[in-house]
């Protein structure tokens, strides 16, 4: 009688032909095309089940027999070897998750998603808010241990003082933990409705906390005097702030400007969509004073930024203009200067709302209206921005 177990010889495994070759005790050596692997066959409710034990020669004959004996022992205890292996894999993943800290998960999330974000500032904001508010509280905790109380410790102090910041941080924490759960770095279902409802029951709605606060703006009648003071100061920051006021642009648009975007002959500054809040390219008509400022700026070899910063190869800091403005007009923000322009355009000119909004690169919220807008109103914007520059110079009303 032939052997019922250990039928195969190691030296023959490389020459066996196509098919499933039994070794006994449920172990089979499978040859399929160029592939060679091990299988364990068993029955549940009268039906065959096949479980892969790994490829040959990575899994040797001796190791395959050991794995088959383990699986056969599980069947003797009434267990399903495939389900047992799945349970072991899950347990191992969760055990590894216990060592993955929230900060590590956050950094992996940012790295995985930052390529889809429209500008570098978005990544910077994610990193900065997490570093400032979240990491000190539970950045060093494993993601599997983070609970409602931890998140509340971060969110509650900000909820009334800085509601917009609080909402953004909450959303970022949600995304990171959801991402961790999807990759089984964090157990699913271990958090009692935290992200989709629990905080809403604990924290009051923002609508009842405080009204929307607009950025403090300078009266447009005071803008000429402010610009006059800026021209008496030396350095890059005053020129950058005046340029920003003249063009009613945002800080990030100004400090991120590169010389490749500037056409001094055509007098056009083309801001790429990656740096615009709307995500769309924006052409800025440059007035005579804007061109004069650009021509007066110092250059640095190897530095493409229009407004160079204090560090080699870098642009102006995003706080430089605000710090300067605070020193001469306390309580006023750089962003608020856009409101100064808007109020001036509405009260002192006949320009349509459509044109002034286009100067500010605002998107049209009404879908029907937006569908009929085809151009960027460049010539009309040029006339309005020229009038604004003349007003600032004191040569216009």
C-alpha cells in the first residue's frame, strides 16, 4: 500500500507537471502554468474548500506540511482555517495600529492627499493648525485610543473664540481618523458617533455663537494717506503692501508672485489658478504705478519671487505686510483693504458690481448668471483699477 501522507519528494517538486499533486493529510502541490504553490483542502458541510499556503519555493515542503498540520488541527476542533487566518491577520493589523500615533497618521494623510490640493498654502495650513492645536493634546496618542474627550479638549476652547478655525480643525481630525479606519490603522466602530453627531450635541451651533466677522477695513478716504506713508518707508514690505492695495489682491497672490507671471510690456500679471481661491487663472491689469513698483524691485539670482524675502531663495513672509500695517494702522488687516476698494468702487464710481467683483476675482455664486459670463472684463477692470490708482495718488475723485 502506498503512503497516505508525505507522498511528495522535495527533489521532484520542480519537475512535476500541471495539476494538483497530493502529499496527504489535505496538502496539495499545485502547478498552474509557470506558477507553483501549496494548497490545503478540507470540507465544511460536505463542500470542498481550498486554502492557499503560499508559493513554492518561498514556502518549502517542510513548511507546507507544518502549515497543513496546523490547519488540520483547527478542523478537528470544528474551526474554519480560512476564517481563523483572517481573524489572525486582523488581530495583527490592530496590534500594529496600537503603535501608530495620531501625528504619524496625520503626516501620512497629508503626504497622500497634498498632491490633490490646489496650492501649497493649503498643505501649510493643515500642518500649522495640527501642530498648533492638535499635536500638543493627542498627537502622541495611538489613533486607536482617541476619544470624544480628546477632541473636545482641542475644539471647545476655540469654538466661540475662533469658530472657523475650530470647524476646520474638527474636519481635519475627522478626515485623518476616517482615513486611518479605512486602512485598518484604527478599529472601525470604536467611536460612539463622535464624528457624525456627538460633537453637534455637545457644542452649540456657530450661528448662535457669534455673527460672521468681516476683516477690519480702512475707510477708503484714508487709503491715500496710508499709501503716502508707505512710500516714505524703505524695504520690500511697503512696496508689496502698496502693490497689493493697488491691485486689490490677496496676500497669498502677492507674496507668491513670480517673474514668469509678469508681462511688463503688455502690463499684465497672470496669477495661476493654483494660487487663486477660486482655482481659476486670473489676469490682473497693471496700472502705471504697479509697473513702476515692479521695475524698482531688487532681484536675487536664482530667486523667482517678485517680492523677495529675508531668506535666500524665498519670497516675502505671509506675515510681513500684516506686521507692517499693524504698526501704522492698528486693527486694520491686509485683506480688509479689498473691502476699502469695494466700498470706493460702489460709492465713488459708476462701475457695475460685476466689474468690481471681477477685480476682486470673486466667483459668481448664481449658477444661471455664471453660465452667461464668458470673458474676464479685462478692459473694464483696467479702467476701474486705473481710476483707483488715480484716487490713491490724489489725482482722481
